[in-house]
C-alpha cells in the first residue's frame, strides 16, 4: 500500500535518508501464495541480473561492509581475542566448535550489517530517484 513514517531506532543514523520510512504491505498472504513466491525464487536464472549488478558493485560493497563492521567494533581487540581463544583451544573438538561458532557469529553479523547497508543504499537510491 503506502509508506508509513517511523521514528528511527534509538541511535540509528538518519543522515542522508530523510528519516526512516518503512514500506509495509498491509496484506496477509496465504500459505499457497508464499509457497508459489518461494518456488518462483528457485527458478533457474531468477537472480542472474541481480547477481550481475552485485558482482559489479562487490568491491565497493565489501569495503562498505568492512568499514561498517570496523566502526561497530567487530574487528577490534575483543574480536581478535576471541579468534585467538578459538584457534588455541587445546582440545581439538572444543577448538572446532569454537571456530565454527565464531564463523557463524561473523556470518550472522555480516548478513545483518549487509542488510543495513543494502537498506540504506535502497533509501539513498529512492531519494535520488525522487529528486529526478
């Protein structure tokens, strides 16, 4: 339907995005509609165009992601201490578990920050499109 203006979360940056605007679809979907949409996403080649655009932008996006994670303290001393702790755990099974856990945490954090970067990028592009 339309956009519903929301106040930004506490401490969230609003620079350059004119505040937070969340587009909310005010419609309930049936299980069949959701299943059909998921099936459509699994069609061969469905993401080809998006993958191509992302591949061209990947170096800049990787830099943005790294900078955002660095700014959030993810690669600071605490993280380095956790890497060292995981890598030097004496028991091999515990070491593997610690490394897997650290990798999973890094993956989750990277995805969350990546979504935030993507969301902000979409807002920036939307704002520029409005100006045209």
